[in-house]
């Protein structure tokens, strides 16, 4: 009887342990979610509607971030548009070929070598090159003052060249002005945001103070970042185009010197209008 009771006790214990293990594994399978298959993950990531929703949410966040910068964001957005427009215009307009084209230089040298000053004046008036404008005004002065000395003719040409150089420098200086004004506007927005934050700190409503204080600080930081984001590219573009303008001025001086020397030689050979 003792052996039979011991056998049943061991059998019951083994059965109880087996049932407990089965119940535990069943509960684990019920609670633990099945792992996502790679195909499901790929299909979710490649869903066009999900991507569109993500892009729209990013656009809304960007728009909200710009709005949080305050009133100074309006002139900063305008300055950014002007900066992009000026860069595109300068990329087209500020080229070496617009100073003294090869065709214009060959034609003018041929006419001056022949002593055809009237033809040179007509060709200079037709072209829009920078050197053409300088030579056109010089020839007009020489036509109205045929007894002017060579020094006076050179002074007229130098004065016109200085005016054209100043015009080129003034054009690219607009980018430098934007690069100066944009960070100042950002600083103004920072001051507005800090004033808003300190006014909230002086408020008696302590419950809403942290949220409103964070809004003022966010306005200050967004305005500062926007001013720098406009000013830094404008300054970089100004440095780039300033170098191009200096090269154009050097080319203009060289081409003007060549044509003016030929003009002086033509006068010595007693060519007249």
C-alpha cells in the first residue's frame, strides 16, 4: 500500500507539473504578439498614402515653426525671395562676355586701325557691352571737341570706366545689404520673444506660465535662426559675385586700354570724324 500511494503521489506530481508548463506556454503565446513579417513592414513603408500623410505633417510642422517666429518672419521671407532672385539674375548677367565680347573687340579694332571713327561710334552705339558704352561716350566727346588733347580723352574714358565699375559694385552690394539686415531682423525677433517671456514671468497665473514661457523662448530662437539662415547664404553669394565683378572690372580696364590706345594712334595719323 505504501508503494502504491508513493507511486500515485509521484504520478500526480508529474501530471501537475506538466499541466503547469502547458498552461504557462499557452499564456505566453496568447500575450506575446506575433513578430511582424518583413513583407508587412515593407508594404507599410511603401504605402503612398502613409508617405503623403508624413509629408503633409512635416509641411504643417514647418509652417507652424515659421509662424512661431513672430512678425519678423514676414520680412525675412521676403528677403529670402529677393536673395534667390538676385542670385539667379547675377548668374546670368555677371559674365565675362558682357564686358567686351570677342566680336565687338574685333570689329572695333578693325575700324580704329582703318581710322573709321564714325563707323566705330556707330558700332559702339549698337552694342550693349560695358566697353562699348565707355568707348561710345569717349567718341561722342571727341566728336564734339575735335581739338581735345589725348590726356583729356583718356580722362573721359577713365571717368566712364570708374562709373561703370561703381555700377557693377553697387549691384552686388545689395546682397551685402541683405546679409546685414537679415540677422538684425532676427535679433529684433529675439528681443520680441524675450520681452514676451519676461512678461509671462511677471504674470500671476503660475499654472500656465511654463507653457507660455516656452512659447516666448521658441519665438526668440526661431527668429534668430531664420535671420541667420537668410544672412549667411546672402553673404556667401556676395563674396562669390564680388570676385566675379573684380574680374570683370579688370577685363574692362584691359579692353578699354587697348581700344583707347588705338584711338590715340588713329588721331595721330590725322583721322577725323
